[in-house]
């Protein structure tokens, strides 16, 4: 039995479209090829964006495609205690601080407006780090306090090396939002660590989050196994737009195709087969993560 533990981590904010199906297929193949375990974790911490019933539909759609997982699904919405505990531990290390800045204030104060990450698109300018300019009349968010030296090197199986200075390139990022919602970076790091995940397989849009997650992981458990990753290039539409839930991505169930035809399209788009129709299990023995394409795939008309 291998030590590999992977996970499927869908957010129940919509239905399964080809992009999610493709990433899930790769996660499944990588875990099965390694003889590892694959967990199912529903990432439903974003209450306002969570769609009623979507989690069950996602599970059903992935099963319909021929994917499975080991053990019962876990739900991030039931794990707040773990996130609170991790936040307190990071706080005890001097690694958190409350921040009352609005998005607009951060945008306006930031000297590096093209930072890669936060929803503001800006590197946090450090306004509340020392507390002097914190606004007592506002409910704070809790940020991770980055420090000089918070530099993370990582090699992804598909996208190759990233060498990120989290302090200067990302800045202090949010762990707990002012509205009380747990931030993705904290929840995913805590869960991957506590669930023994050794490899994350997910969309390439999350590649630059990996250094932040490795940073949190190393602080919470210096003995944690190094995190392995496979970032799968996105499926884009004819205009080159990311096939996200917010765009006009079709649910796979409404494409009028059999699961074998959909898996066939996905597998061909990844260079895994030349068959038009195939089941996931038939792809396992020849699967090689090192041969996955590293650039986005455009959605073909015949999909
Ligand atoms: N829940 C995230 C999503 O559906 C994936 C997070 C991850 O794999 O780290 O986009
Ligand atoms: Zn602030």
C-alpha cells in the first residue's frame, strides 16, 4: 500500500462542468495509479456562494463519470473548530494580526497593484500590522503575518518550479474574513495537513496558492510530509476564457453525451487516449502525470 493520499475538493457553488470533471479525473487517475487513497472533501465554507443541493449533485455527477473515492465525504462547514484551533496556534506564534482595511483602502494604499493573489489584486500594504492604524469601529479580518524569509520553493509535476517570496509577492493574506468566513488558504491547509494529504491535484489557477499553503503547513507541523502537487491546465472556451462556473459552462449532464464519451473527450484533451469513449478505470495503467499537457485546452466544438 502506498503512502499517497489525494483528495477531490469540489466547492458546491455550481454544477460539474468539463473543467471540474477534467481536474477530478486527473486527481482520481493520479491516486489510483499510485495505489493511494483518494478522499472526498466538500469545500462548503463560503456560505453565501454555496448552492443548496449542489454538493449531492456533484457527488452524483462524479460517480456517473465513473470516479469514486475512499471513505465518506467530509464537509468543511463542519470543521470550524479545527480552523479556529489552527488560527489560535498561528496567533500564538505571532503569525496573525487583525486588519480593518477595506478592499478599496488596500487597493489605494498598495504600492504593487499587480500582486497575484488577493481579491483586491494587490499586495497588502501592511497598514494594520503594528496596530496603530487599525480602526476600532470596524470588525477585523485576521491576516497571516508574513515575514522576510517566507520564501517557498516548490516543484509542480506539470507546471514545474515556483519560487515565491510570499512576504513581498503576496503579502499578509486573509485567514478569517471580516464577515466571519474562513478563508480558503487556511481551511485547505488545515484540512490537507490533518487529513494526511500528500498530493493536491487541482486547477492551474491555484498554482500560486501552493507556497502560502506550504508555509502554513510547515508552521502547523514542521514534520508534515512535503506536499506534492499536480496543477492541471484549465479548459478554456473558444475565446480563451476560463471555463469557470461564472461563465456559460454547461453542466456535463446536459451535454447529451454518455459518461464514456465525456471521459473520452477529457482523456483525449489530456493526451491520455485516442479512444472516443472510455471508462476512467481503463486509463489507470497507462496514466503518467509527467506527460500531462502544461498549457490550457480550448473547448473543441465536438465536446
Ligand atoms: N475547492 C476548490 C475548487 O473547487 C479546490 C481547492 C483545492 O483543490 O485546493 O476550486
Ligand atoms: Zn489592515
